[in-house]
């Protein structure tokens, strides 16, 4: 007796998953870019020189691991930490929001892959 198992659907799911995984860096970067734009426009400091606002950046994903990627998000001016600590800017909040949104996007995408 022969048993035939049709693997077509499983192979299709694997191909869809690989396609989705190739798009993950672009998904992450697009969400971080959007959040950095919001950080540039939604701050509470008096923008005299525009240097801090213009130094807000995102770069990612820059590091890949077995089960995680690392992206950079912040401001390059030396006094950015002071402005953040005084409550005039919330880069940490923007980064957290982006991370949560990215997680939801990836979970939804993985379910649909």
C-alpha cells in the first residue's frame, strides 16, 4: 500500500514565509522612519537652531541575530540626553511605540504568510 501526501500547500506556505522574511527589514525601517519624523515634529523644546531636530535619526536594522534585529533610533547632538531627561523630547517613548507597532505588524504578517 502506498500513502501519498500532498505537500503543495505546505511548500506554498514556506515560500510565502520566505517572501515575508525578506520584507521584514523594509517593514522595520519604514516604521522607524515614520516614528523619527513624528519625533522631529512633536517635541516640547524651543527649536532655535534646528540642529537637535535635524539630528533625530533612525538606522535599521543594523544587526541581525538568531532571533532578533537591532535598529538605532535617537538624536546625534551631544545635548540630546539632557533635553530628553528634562522632558522636552520623548525619543524613548517614540522608540517604544515603534517597537510595539513593528511587533504587531510582524505578527499579523506572519499569520498571513
